[in-house]
C-alpha cells in the first residue's frame, strides 16, 4: 500500500487486463511481474526508435547528437553535395513532374503491353507476367573448359597468393596498422595463411606447418597484430580496385555503376551473443550482407544480426563501399522495396531497383489532387495523392538526417531506427511521402520497360551466384561459425570476401588471356558476352592439403604483373 506505478503505453491495450487485477477485497492492484515485463517491452520499443535514450551511450545516445553539428553553418554546401535545391518547392515540383511523366507514359503504353493488365481484382489490380528466360549462352562452357585445361586443379590458396602478389595489397596492412616488425616476405606468408584459414573456416591450426614451417602461434600473432578488420577490409578494396583496372573494356564493356545486394545466412553457435533466429531462413545464425558489382566484384560486406535492417545495410554499402566504383544504382530483392528505402535512396541519388514480390497489390500514388479521372488505364491501381505539403514543411529536417548518413556522423541504422512505424517523428512522414512518390515512378517504369525487368533479374542473379560460391569456399566445420567473439565473426566474413575477390580477379585475367586469342574471341556471340562472368570455380581446388609457396607463380598471359610482396 502507498506505492504508485506510472502508467505508460505498455500498461494499456491488450495488456491492461493482465497488469490490473482486483484483490480479494475488490481493490485495484498492479501485478508486479507483469508490469515489469510490459515496462521493459515499452522501453525496448522506444529505445529502438530513440524516443528514449541513454546518456553517455554511443549507439543509444541522444538522437540529436546523430545530426551534423555544422549543418546550419554549412547548409548551402551540404545541399550542394546532395545535389538538392535549397527551395522545398523546387524539390517537390521536380519530383511531381517526374511522377506525372512516368504515369502518363505507362497509361499511354498499357493498351500495347501484353505482359501487364490493370483492372479491378480481389487479388490485386496489377496482373504482371515476368519476362521469359533469355537464350542460354552456348559457348561459355567451352571457354570455361579451356580455362580448366590450361590451369587445371589450381589450389584456392594459390589464387589468393597470385592476387596478393600481383596487386601488392598486403602493403596496405602496414599503412593501416602503422607498424611492421617482421620482414615483408615472412609477414606476407603468414597473412596469406591466416586469411585462408579464416576465409575457408578451416582454422589457423589446419594451415600451420607445411613447407614454410610457420607455427600456429606465429600465424595467430600476425592475425592479432596486423590483420585487423580495417586492414582486411582495405585488402579486399585493393583487390576490387585492381580488378576494375585490369579489365579489358572491349570484352567487359564500360565500367558498371550498379551493384546488387543481398544477404547470406550463416549458421552459428547458440552461445554466440550475435546469434539470432531468422524466420525467413528458418534457423539460428547471423547474416553477411554483400554488395556485388554486375561483373561479380564484391565492393562491400557487412556482418549483421538476423533482426537488423537490411534497408540500412543496403544504403550503408552503396554510399560507403570505399572502392573506385561510382554506385548510382542498387538491385535488391523484395526486402529493399520499402517506402522508407525508396525515400532515402532518392535523397542520396542512388536509383533503387528492387524485384517487387506481390506487385499485384502495389498502389500507385497520384501526383496531383482534383484529377480523379486522370490516367484511366491505371485507375484500378491508383490511390490518394502525395501530400506535398508534408514534404515541404519537413524538407530541411529530412536533409539534415540524410546529411548525417552521407557524412558518417551516425550509422544508417541509427538514423533509420527513428523512422519506424511506432515512432511519432515529423520527418518520418515526409520521408515516407518521398518514398511513395519515388516508388510510384519506379513501378511505372518497371511495368513499362521490359529491358529494365531483365536488367534487375540479371543483377540479382549475380549476387545469387555469389551466395552459391560462399558454400564452396566457406566449407570448414560444415559452414557453421564457431566463434563467440564478434570480431572473429567479422574477420571470417572479411576473409571470405578477400578469397572470393581474389578468385574473381585471377579468373578475370585467365578469361582475358584465353579470349585475347582470335579463335576464341570470334566464338563470342551477344548472348555469350551477356552471360560472361569471372565467378566460376570448376578449375579451382578449394580442399586438400595447404601448400603455400610464394615463389611459384601462375603463368597467365606469360607475364607477372604487379609488384611482388
């Protein structure tokens, strides 16, 4: 008696009958255990969207600290970096005109499109037929067989060694760590062994010894002191940049500006605090989120919890990949089709290109009010107009948050955590309206242009092939992550990325060496060029005894390019 318990949103609604109970005398009482449970649940939800925060914390700090401190003083510069007008009306006018044009073009084209039909249906207004499978390339198997004939049974560690020697990427280890007390030759050998042990999940013990005689303790010392996550990330970036530089534009075409992104689920121990159950994959584990260029070059990777936002991971990788590639488009699967994803990528000048599942239920927003009879061929799929006043009233605040993401003041996940369905934030509604407008523009283009549909499918096929290669390379311990340390988990993902980047780099050189010969180059038809990829492993031996010899080289094109480590 005499105690009071504060009321909050968790004690109302469906929990009210369990929290409040009368005692034997009919007096209203609060059940302490139930009250504590609903209070923790309410705190968790509000902490996730930062309606409450923890003083002195990093991830859970005051959300105002996520914004750029110098935004007011450098407003014009920040707007210019984002290529956005200072006037909110100019921004909404441009977006409205883009919507109007996209909808008008789709409305005019609908009668002639045999793969789209829009009319009233219980299952959804849009009936869409996916494009047919394209012609299978006939000569790619012959070309890959020729690669296997010339370089048969190449150990995977030799592919890594060749990439390291040709690119000189291990020189970056010293620049990142700022120290080196071992001869470069010895350091390179131990780093290659450590990367191979982590990237295949076979462990350092399995690669110790051999003809070079490096002990397990010596390799572990190099791993702890030199192979930090930042150093491993930089090695992967250097190999990716070397692949871009080595490409023959006559064979591969001009450099791509689009990446495909998706996650891979890795099983991990229950004791790992990073482990969570994933409903889509149906098991416990973690996610590694990849950004892969259309030419199968990985440009970014992230280690995520199963419950983490894949939209935030997609944005983070597109703007902070660190390679020489300029990312202007991002192919994503159904997880990337959210309205908030469309809104934030629009403001960051990245063209979001998702594969939309249940497109039959997608609604197209109207660009203006007072035109109920506009776009008659799309009427069954149309919904309310965009609220342009909401965007204009919160435009500057939205730009503040996008600037924080662009400059790295806060992580994308920290910013987007505020924009959740349960968060009452004024900028959230504006971001949603921008996303609805942008998604309407995209869906109108997607339904009308067959080439865009095929382009997205081809881009996503690249990242699906990348996930298939993960199984081949990361084979140790059944592909299950056995460490409980977060840094060890991240290092395993980064070393896997390095191994696959090395495989793609060396395969690129091998394919170019074969196709430089006229009798092979003339075999390539348009379908073959479209399907040509350096991500294959028929000629690679990922298993077996590890024998590293830094002096033995792969003879590709009769020359050893790049510096020797």
